[in-house]
C-alpha cells in the first residue's frame, strides 16, 4: 500500500530534494501533491518520470494527504501546518515554526527516533541543518561518554538560504570575475570571496549578541538530546560555498575519551562516515565531497591539548539532504512504519 504525500515548497531548493529523496529511497508514494506559492501554480515538476502540476498551497489542497513534507518557510508552516494536520496528514516541517513547541517533537532519527510517536498536534519538526549534522556526529560519543559542552563554528553553504541565495552567490562571483561591483539580491552584503553572518538577531531570552541561527543550535541540541545542561557555544558563518555545511566542533565529555575510542564509536555509528586519514593538506572531509551524499562526513578527530575529556572534530554534511530533505523523509519512513 502506498501513501498520498504532499510536498509544500516543492519548487524550492529543499522541496526539490524532498521529491528526489522520495524517489531515490522508493518511498511508497501512490500520489504526489506538489504545492508552492501562487507564483508557481500551474507549472510542472517531474516526479518518477511523470510531469506533476504544481498547485497553490491552501487548506483544501491537503484533502486525502497522509504525509505532508513542508519546506516553505515558517509563516507558511504556521498557517498551513495545522490545516494539513486537521485534514488528517502527519506534517513534517523543515522550518523553525514548530521546533520550540512542546507538543511537536524535534527529531533526528539517529538520535531521538522515540520522540516521533508523541505528536499531539500531528506535526513533527525537522531541526536546523547545522544542528542535525552536528548531533549525528556527536550522538555516538554522547552515548558512551556523556556530552557536557560543545563549542562549534559553522561554515554554512548558500543553498541553506534557498535557491535564490545560490543565484546571488553565482551572480556576485561572476560580477567580481568581470571586475565589476557586486549587487547583492538576497544576502545583506557581499558573499562572493567573503564571509557573512547573515541571520537575524536572536530573539531568545538571554541570547543578546547571538544570531537566530546560533541560538537555534543551542535550543535544538537541548530538546533533541533531552538534556538542557549540555553547554552549546555556537558561532555561525556563511561561506561562499554552493552546497554542504562544514563545522569545527570542540566537545567535552563527562569522562576522558581517547581519539582511538572516539574513532571506533564513529566508525560503527549510523548515518555517518568516518574519514580516518591522517592529516595532510587537502585530506579531510570537504563540502564538495559531502554534497549529494546522504551521510555526514566526520574527520580530523583530534585530542585536546589541555583537557583529556575533550576532542576536536570536523563535520561536513549536505545541508539540503541530511540537513533537511533526507532527515524529513527518514522521519516519514518511521511514521509509516508505525
Ligand atoms: P515558489 O517557488 O512558488 O515561490 P527556497 O527555500 O528555495 O527559496 O524555496 C521556498 C519554497 O517555498 C518555494 O517552493 C516557494 O514557492 C515556497 N513558498 C514561498 N512562499 C510560499 C507561500 N506563501 N505559500 C506556499 N509556498 C510558498
């Protein structure tokens, strides 16, 4: 038996990956419902070799839908998520709209799959891309040695800000190559040959000076790990990469953990690939290698020079796949297996 599945934001960077991921993983889809804004209504998208009409998102569009994968931003999710749930769909939302809601589980299947079942609103939240790949890498170490503090710096790709942001990077890069000035259209400044912190200021209480992206990593880690005592110190940075987020992670545990023990744990963990090569120039996980891959790549596992309880890691993942579309589809797979 198959399911009627809707993708909300089907024309967007993540929505397109959701469709591809459903195809690639042979998710049992009987009918696909592609929804977007009124701007794209009437256009078509190819799914499993067939042209599918894109329709405008409305409460009526969810009639008969059993699984609704949302990636159309927080305001659409806030407005349409409950409508889809009321129509009988299990909603899996990639935006930040429902992540902090105590009645919506926030799930990384490798970390807290048990949380999926308890969803009184019928809405499951997909975490932020940066949080997902960090926790896939840290969970096996946490299980063994109990995380106490994470210091993370991110190197985030432009695709995380949507399709138009990638176009902005490309146009800026081309302008610089022609010796012309850049005219940013999506980013708040030059991203080509530059770094930016382009997120809104955090509105979290006590989060003064942090960006929204940074405090998301704090809150989401606590909720997913079920432990608000884990320290999280994030700095989020956008880099002129098309796709694939990288993270420099320092993690301290409740007990000493050796590099060898950590590597053994990571080698056998789900959803990741340990890059065990010794350090050499260029021999480490890179965004161009992670882009298009399902697994999170973890490398450069190093001891801390001072603290025997701490390790340094380099974590790279496809922010559109494991950081968004794939994680959402993996949640959907668990929902239909219930
Ligand atoms: P559209 O293509 O019609 O604008 P991205 O993250 O790549 O920018 O994509 C955002 C996705 O969210 C697109 O599919 C976009 O559709 C969709 N979207 C934006 N606004 C709305 C809206 N008000 N209702 C439904 N979908 C929306």
